[in-house]
């Protein structure tokens, strides 16, 4: 069976992530102007439900087919410290401990994706946070279960993306 070059690239990326190395293939700036659009970076976390369903490759392929590039990638198990920081805006809610338990339940893949207007395009590809409200054809509509088990986290603004990239990858 013949495997195309793009498929090999995904295999190499996943294998690199799985052995715990970070693959840096990005430019130094987070946003670059390219004609009428903006090259942006966004942080994506492929959540435990994505990992447990073994569909990370399918999700990454959808992003790549939408002309989004992987700028960096790593696999890590999220500890309580980083989860408390990342989800600080939800800490007052009664279901916060469930979020921490779920997100720390297994290693996740963390990606920096980049492309023209990446943040809004990624959020459109994902669909609404609540998978039960997501339309078929969106990532969450096709693979998600509910608000928490919704396959992936994605930055919701340029400012959030910058903070999240620093949180998970250090200064970029």
C-alpha cells in the first residue's frame, strides 16, 4: 500500500510527539500580514476523549486540509498546576474538579497551528463548544459527546492564543 508524502509527514509528526520531543517549524512572529488576511497562531489541545477514541490523526488531517500548518507539537500529561492556570476562569464552577480530572486522565497532544485567520477558521472547523449543538461536518459534531468531551480545545482570540502558547510552550 502506498502512503503519500502528506501522510508520511503526519506519521513523522505523531511519532515525534509520542517520543516527547517538540517539533519547531514555525517563524518567530505570532502574526504576519499576508495581503488581505493575517497569518495567526492558535493553540489546540487534542483532549483525552480524542486520544481515547484514537482519532488524533483524523482531527489533525482536517486542520491540514483546511490549509492550517503545524508550527509546533508535543505530547504531555497535564498536571493539576497547569490545569488550574489554564482553566482559572472556570475554577468557581461546581464542575471544575471534573474538568481537572478529565483533562489530566491521559496524555494529550498540544499543537500550535498557523494560517491565515487561523483562530476563527479553527473555531469554525470545530463547531460550538457543546458537541450536542454542533452540526454534522464539524469536528465536534462528528466526534464530540458534550461540552467537556468535545475533542479539542482551541484558543478563542489572539490574546488568549499568545497566553496559551506561552503557558504550554514557553516564550515564542
